[in-house]
C-alpha cells in the first residue's frame, strides 16, 4: 500500500500532466451537471417564486413535499429512474438508459427540489416593497419577477452553487442510470468508485482533488462577490 | 454586468456543444460483463485489439453476473459475457439469450491473511478449506452480490451441507476488487477469481492459501440477447464482436494477456 503522501503527489502530477483520459472524465462530470443545472434552473426559480408570492390551496403540502424530496438518497432517484428507463420499463422506447441524458435527468430530479427550496426562502426573505414599488411603477408581472430576481441575486447564486455541488458530487444515480461507460458516462464519482475497486487509489485521489478545488473556487468566488457588492453598496 | 452575461452565455453555449458532441454517431454495442474481466484489465486490452479490426465501439458496463444477465433479459444491453454456467443455461433455456459460446476460463482461488490461522493451506480440497474457516470461526468475506463468484461460493458451501452461518462470515455486497481490499484490511479469507487476484495482489496484505481443486474452474461464456424479444438490439454488430472473441485472433489475444508475466485467462473456444 502506497503511503498517503506518495499517492497524493502522484495524483497531482497526473493532473498536471494533462492526462486525456482523466480530464475526459472530468469533462463528462461538468457537461452533465451543468446541463442538468441549466435545464432545472428557470423552472425551479419560477416555482420558488410562485410558492413565495401566491397563496393557493395545497401550497403548504407542496412545500412539505419539496422539503422531504431534499432528503431522498441519490440511489433511490437512480433506482426509480432505472426502472422507468429500462427496456422493460414504461419509458424503455426512449432508449435512454446508460446515456448522458439519463444522467442529466437524474441530476435534474436531484437539484430541482433544492433550487426551489433555496429560492423560495430567498424570495420570502426579500423585501415585499420591491415588488410593490415595481408594480406601482407600471411593471408587468414578468418585469416584477426579473426585478426581484436581481434583488435576491446573491441568495440565488448561493442556491445554484449548492445545487451544483450536490449533483456533481453524487454517485448513486450516475452509477445506476449511467452505467460507468468509459468515454460516455464515466464521470468523476463513478470513476473514483471503479478505480478504488481496482486498487488504483492515485486516479481516485486525483479526481477527488478536482472536486475539492472546484468546490473551493465556487464558494470563494461566491463569498468574494457577496462581500464586494456590500462594499459597493456602502460606498454609494 | 454585461461581461457577466456574455460569460454566462458563452458557458451555456460551450456546455451545449460539449454535450451534443458527446452523442456518438458511430456504430456501438453494449456489453454487460463481470467485474472480474473488467477490473483485471482484460477487457480494455481486448478492446484495443478489436478497435484495429472493427469500427464498432464496444461500451462496457461492468457489474456482477446476476445483474449482467438481468440487463440482457431486459434488453438493456446487446450481449453479455458472464461466468455462472447454471444461471447461463437458464438464461438461454428461457429464451433470453442465444448463441452461447465458451470464450475462456480461469479458476478461483482461496486467499487469506499471511499467518493463515485457520491453516487452510494444509487442506486438500476447497470444501475442506472452507470447513476449516467455518470451524475456527475466522472471518470470511463473501461477495454477497449474486455475482458469478458469489454463486460459485454458495455452491461450494452447499457441498458442505448448509449455507454458512458462522459469526465470521461477512457479506460485502461489492465487486471483487473492493471485497479483496476489505479482506486485506480485516485480515479475512475470501474466494476470488485468479485474474483479479493477480491484478491486485501487490496491493493486498493477503496470500494465496488454496488452489487447484477441479471444482474451482471458472468458465466464461458470451451470449447475445434474443433479437426476437428485443428487436432494437444491435444484434449484427454484437454477433461480430462475439465471433471475434472466439476466432483465432481473439483467442490468441486472450491467451497473450498477462499481468507481471502471469497468464490470467486460458482461451477455450472450440
């Protein structure tokens, strides 16, 4: 067994050498998670907005269901999706099992409730006067929505960063509906699971480092943007 | 703000492009196979050869034999290569698979901690070895995942009369590589195919304690999914690949695959 230090330094060397297979795997993770996030974003934000600003029967039920969906394990999402997409399942004809679109669907299901819940609390925390002022100034509902989006942009950005973190780090659904096929559906997390199974800890550590650096970059830039905006506001 | 918008739009565009380019237009087939053939590196090695003679891309999904057969049954893959003769016979008999061919074999071995406290290395047969482990209540890591290795292991325990129920018997529920690493960390015994053992043994605190019992033979078969059940299956390309595996070129490639100079699989197509 290699000691921890040699494993880590070999891993960093492998990353820096631009190993195409390694970076290809990183590319799969990014394209899948970014696609899922982009597709889920607008519907989720609108849902969060509607739940925050409209009163309708069943609203609390909807919010409770969304909050419980936050706790659903990724493998359960993967299993349900697997049974739906399998040839023997109701959506088998779509031929989606073991493809990237299947992974994207799984990750949409995983990040949607999170985006709704976080944007809901962001909208609820926003000053109601913003919306009323916008309306008095003659804004239509869409313009009012956009104004509000801008007002709570940092809370929403935090929601996006958190959601991206959840889906790029999940392994359960990606492994089940993706199948861990090299060059196609092997992403960072499923590759780590496979490589450790082969006793190849170096590649696992290298991919883990990519995930860590990514999380750090996203959160540091989010923090920087938030503090930067506060400085600007106080300055004027 | 303008800059940010531009950046955002660009990243959206790039993402979409990466995504679209990932959808392969070339001919491809899906092979569900066992973790033992994949984790040992054999499949990657064979596919490198196959890429020289064919444009068909072989997408490999490596799972336990039970799950691989299930994928074939549901038509989620085009062909399977597994190692559980009785389950494979059922698979063909029930009309889920066609054109079963012997491809190769290796054998199972028992491995265990270097001190071999149960003294398995002194046993004559594999069943004697297993009963020594059970009698001394030493730890034994079973795959517990309905894989070919797991099925084989249960068969051998059945020879002793009953399924194991001693305290040291633990089910990992994971692939061969993970299970061997668990055995290594816990100082436990395990049954493994020789291929995975040879590929991993340098990284393990384990030693080979028993081999050579004829009951430990581990034959691999390739089968196509039944196109009568699954008309969508890419059966022609799947057949081409299966035929290549049992052809003299494929068999030679299998026989030449070595790790640290040791042969892992013996070609056995007729």
